[in-house]
C-alpha cells in the first residue's frame, strides 16, 4: 500500500514544496473525495496530479464557476482603481 499510494503522493507533494508552495489543510467529503478548506486566488489545485500518481481516477475540479467569476471581478475592480 505504501509503495502504491503513499510514496507517489509524497513525491508529488515534495515537488511542490521544493517550488515554494504551501500544502493547505484538507478534508474528505462523504464520498471519500479530498477537498481543500480554503484557497487564495493564486492557489494551484494538485488533487488530480496526486490521484494520478496513486493511480486513482481523476475527480471533478473543486473550483466553482462562482469562484472563477469572483476572481475575475476582483481583477477587474483593481484595474478600475488605477
């Protein structure tokens, strides 16, 4: 189990840590899918990369269209201030 799941996932996490990323708190929903508690606008979702490393099926992106719209509005508002 360690060689099939833990080692590949730790390898992916180490790659991102080496690039300066911070691993944030996660949780599991009732279906067993892992989700991130909070995301800043420039966070990279590596869930499917971790699942691929462990040879698990990919899951649908947790980023909602509302979050993408909010980020776009935020960027537009910053441009308007200039």
